[in-house]
């Protein structure tokens, strides 16, 4: 990761605005940021061309796979952590991979399309990767926060209000939807939005060979039901958050949901999940520096009497995030 960010203040303001309203028209973004639509458009294009930023579509889990994701901590042969992480990042079922410090050398997540595929990966394919000594897995039962909820806090309240006015409205689905509930056109729209969260109805129509009105109806249905959630994909370090950690929390059964909900509201939270395993809640957070992490561990967590223990893994190098490769903070190709 570069020691200095290539983003200036105007870039950071644009990132913060897109986090609130990822599909907002350039004119609306310009009004909020006090710029012109052409200037905002050029800035957004530059960030995309330099592979620093991309607006993607975060797809709801049932639309991707039969089961929920899993957290995996991998211990490696000394000196093999980077090589093992690289091999794991090549697996299409692995959306996130990083080398870490802590009780293990590599942390990753697993989200296989089929439950049988997850079993095969856990029992055979992952343990057979050269350099792996052991692996510990925990099943995600419920997510209290996902990456689309994390915000770079730098805009004024009036700017946030204006952005929320132009953001896509969201109505939660009455019941979870699965791939089987959709036709080919809807699934095609999901895949397009997954790779380009700002794709217009006209672009969806051209790609799928359907009418613009049909494409608009499909797109709006997916967005309003929360099945695809557009969000900004960018490395936290480029935004000033150089320290990224995964905290395993042990909590009394009666306190688990309360702890997860409270952590989901914490400014550091990128992904908070209740898990089945040796721990109770996993908090994936980002911090500006070691002092911020120290305050979180000694002050914020201390406010929860239900927490009995915690263990911290610090990320050294993120190789893959949400199926997108990383190299020196720049985005690779979506898997």
C-alpha cells in the first residue's frame, strides 16, 4: 500500500458522497459538493481509470449461494503466508483474503455456491494447499453490518441530507429471495449491477437485449428490494484508515445480539457478524492508527459487560476483497 494517498480532499469528498448515494446523477453530486457535473464526472472517471475506486453492487447472500459465508483462519508453514494467501485468492469461492498477524498467518472468507462445494473446500481443497498447516472455520449465522454501511465521515449534515434525498429508496424484501426466484433477465441485471453499481437502465437494456422500460423496471425492483446494494469499493488505507483488524469476541449467550448490534453502529465497523464457532461475534473494523484501535479495545469494548474475551488479528496485506483482487491499493478484476 502506498505510504501517501493519491486522493486529494475533493476526491475524498466525492468518495464520501458516493457512499451515501452511489447512483446519484453527476449533477446532484456536483450540487452537493459545490462543483460542476463535468468536473465531478472527470474526477470519477480518473479514479476509476487509475483503479482506485469502483461502484459495485453488493448482492444479498441468498442470491449468491445456498448457505452463509464462513470465516477461516489459516496457520501456515513459516515463510509461506504470502504464497498460501495467493493460492487461496485464486479460488472463486473465496471473496476475501489477507495476510495477518495474530494467532494465524492468513485470514479469509468462504462463500461457496453449493453447501456440498463448501464441504469439499473445507475438507479437501483448502487443507491440500501447499504451505497450510491447519485451518479454523466459523460459520456466519447473521450479519449485523456489511460494507455498504461503512462511511467516510467528512460531509456536513446539510450535504448528507441532500444526498439522501437523491439516493435510491430501499424497501426490504418480505422474505429472502434466492436465485431460483428469478428469470434469466433478472439474473442478468443482477450480474451487471454487481460489476457496475451505477449501470443505467439504458446500459442494462443494451447488454441484455431488452427494452429500456423493462430494464428500468428490473433494475428498480432489485434496488428497492435491497437484493443489490450499490456501494463504493476502495481500499480503506487510501481514505486514511491504515489499520484493519478482525476481532473475535466471546460473549455470554444473552448478550450476543446486543453486542453485535452495538458494534454495527461503531464508526470502525465494516462487517459485523454473529457466528457459530469458538467465538460469538466477529468485528471487521478499520482504524486510522494504533491509538484508535487501543481506544476501541480498552474503552468501547469495556462498555459491554457481556463480553468475556477477545482476540485480534491485524491485516498486513489484503490480496482480495469482495472477489476483487488488490495490488498496492489498486483494484484488479472482479472474480
